[in-house]
């Protein structure tokens, strides 16, 4: 979260902590510099360690938005994302309430997370959608079709878990060879590949230290050639729904 390094998008959610992440962002960055986009989410509730529940009820989303406004110290959320579709609530009702809050000036842009192509299209019939945040990385491309739909629409695709390159200790000849070729880490290679993969890609690597943040930002300067991109594209992937 360092604008001095060229970071212009900070992504969070009310369920991270829960609530703690939004407070930390305000403490670290408020008053926010011009050009910095704060994106947060609502609709996923953290009930305990490892426990996540979906709540897409319109009234819950409105309360969640107001609480995020307060914690972040703003009058309008730049990008407000439905964190996950609630199977117990019609998507039109969840997105419809966000559209209403946008009309009221409390949301600048509405976005989605963890959705299918069909859900994206349904939401777009209700309100303009600026981006989609789904799990996507070198070895998990289950949402390839969603990425391609975002490309066709010219809207942002925000891959979560972008640094995943395999299980700890799991070797990959291709990943290790290309990381060595460019003098970078596996994680930096994963980010460089994402940026080369699509012009609408907006990676959001998490970090717990300034050193790691700087390392992630350095990945934007890596230039993979066509052969590198093709070799990484051909890696076997774990097509696991998330």
C-alpha cells in the first residue's frame, strides 16, 4: 500500500480481519493521495477462523457499505464489489441494491467477485460493472472464460491468489528455469506472466512486509518474451472451482 512505488489500487474487504484491514488502510494512507483507488467488498461474512458465510441480502449489503465508508473514512467507495453470490438471494436483488447505492453517490463503481460469465452478464443488465475479481494464477485457470469475457467487454479482471505457483516444495522445471533466466523469484514470475497474459489484468498480491511489497512491484518491470509466455501458458493447471 505504497503510492510512492506506483501502487494506485488498494483492494480489501470488510471480512478481512474481519474489519481490521479497512481500519489499517485508513490509518496508513488517510488522507488518501490523489489517484489512489480504494476497492472493498461486502457480502462475505467471517464467522470464525476458516469460516466464511455468504450474505447477499440487500439490507446486509447496505449496512456493510455504510460500515466500510466509516472505517475507511470516505463518503464514497471508489470500487465496491459483491464479494460472493449468495445462493439464497437472487443476484438481481443483491446487485440491484448496489445499483441504488451507486445512484445515491455512495459507490462510484460497482464490481463483482467470484462469479461466472452468466452472473457477470446478468449483473451488467442491472448496473455497469467495472471489474471482476476471481481466483486466477499460473496453475489455476478455472475462470479463463470469465477473463476472456472481461477482455471482450474491456473491464478489469482482478486475479486473487495471483502468486500461487504450486504446493510448497513442489518443483516446476519450467517455472524454475524461467525465474532463473530473468533473475527473479517464482512469485515475481507469476506476476509478470499475469501482466503479460491480458491487458485488463490487475493483480493484487498480498504482502506482510515492505520488502515483499517492493519485490512484488519489481515484477511489473519484467518483460517476458513470447516463448516465455507460451511455455508458462502450457503448464498443467489445477482446474479447481473456487
